[in-house]
C-alpha cells in the first residue's frame, strides 16, 4: 500500500528548511530532528517523535516513529514501521481479507537502507546504529553479527531501492525474550520503498518481503515472523492468553497488520517481565532497585545469566552501607573521631544525613 503522508508534507513545505521548522513547532507536532552526523558528505538526519513532548494525536506524527531524511533532496530515505496502536482500539474490520496476524517480535529495531554508495543502518534515534543500551558494543556490530549467523552479509542484498526494518535479538542487548541457544537472531518485520521523485512511501507485502531475503528454503522463511491463522479479534485475544500461559515471558504477543496500520497485543506474562526489566540501562542500579523492592529473586529467575554479577553488586552495597553506618556511629554517637578523619567517600553523605 502506498501512503502519501510524506508526499503531502513535501508539497506543502518544498524545502527542508521550511519543513523542519514546521515539524519542530507545536503546530507540526514538536518532533525531534537529530542532525549530529550532518556533514556536506552526509546530508542525512533522523526525524522521530518523542512520546513525552510530541503531539501524538496529530495525524502525521505516528508516521515519524523513525525517518531518515535527506535534507538536500527534502525526501525520506528510510521509514520505520508506523507506530503501533493499542489492540483495544482495533475495529472489527481490522480482520478483513489481507490482514496478517504475526508474532510481535521482542528486540531492538534496526533500519537498513542504501544511500547510493553503501548499505547503512539506523536505530530509532541514531544514524549508523553506533549506540548501545545494556551492553558496550554498538548495535551496528551486533546486527552484522546476527546477520552473519544466518549466513548473510550486507553485500548479499542487491535491491538498493528497498528499505528493511529488522528486529534484532542479541544476548548482549536482551530485553525480555532470550535468543534461542544464545545465538543472535534477526527478523524482517517490514519492507518498504520510497518514490524518490515524490516522497510517496509504499509498504510491501509478505511475499515481497520473503523474495527480498537472499536465502533459499527454510533458512529464509525463518527470518520472517511466524503467522497465526485467526479470523476474529476474539480469537486473537484467546490465542495471546493461551500462548502466554504456554510460553510465559518467552513470547511477547501478536501484531495485527493491515496496510498502514498495526495493532499490538502483549501477553500478561511478557508485560510482567518487561515491567521487571524496566528502562534502567545501568544494570547495577537496576539490580539494587529490584533488591530494595524484594523482587530481585523474581528478576533473576527471568535473567539467570545476570545472577553472579547481581549478587556481587548487592553484597558490595551491603558492605558499603555497613561501613557507612559504622562511620556514622564513630563520628556522631561515640564521638571517637572527627568527620575529617573518616574516609573521604563518606564525608559529604555523613554530613547530609546528620544535618
């Protein structure tokens, strides 16, 4: 299906200067434009919404989940899937002919596009995917590693007019679902193309997605999300409840897809695990938060690979608090020493606590 959101914006704002000024404004949705990689040789920026500050009710804003934009041509170069909607908002006609119900894949979204010279990658907010979250290696390296695990390289993709939206599962950046056997995995969740003349954006169907994967047989088939043969929204809900009980947090849920729309439904088991995981990138703080809440055992049951490091951090925290308590008693209760005589790492906190 071809969508004209970007085409219409370009017609209304024919230069990048006009368009970017409007998109940044409250009237244009207060979108974020990341241009830190902008150079004369690299005229690309990422435009995306921020749920805390952008006007999510504006009709065009959900299309800017993550868009790589060429400021020289004032055209989109790569468009990530449109923001998914709540399953409860899906109309009954969402299950009409042509609708696809597929696994809602857990992981990190990676966009892949060709800039005319080479294949490029991007996360939702960073061009070239040079960032990380839980781990230390950039997402770009993890993606290439996962691609290699399938037997592919970027050079194997020969249609430079296509844009690939992948979901990456990697042990170093695990969110909830662990990749099977610890092997990095990718899934192609959307394939699209932009008309360079007008900016019109076309989302291609599942058959075209499969044809765009340069692997034969089952090896290529498994790079697409598994599908579900369901006829009604009620059947979708029943499937998510049943599979949530069956697979626990190891299965996220389903996505109901029609051209231009996505409705997502997660299992209760996944949601509970995702809440435990939280959004704290520094795992040391996350472990201490869960320990203070009394939920660290439940957390480590889901993430046993972190148990050794988490227990060491908690033990060290206990030792530090014991040292601090002993220092407080010596200075303010026993009067055995002055504040300036205790370890420098405790002085400021001792003063603040006592004051």
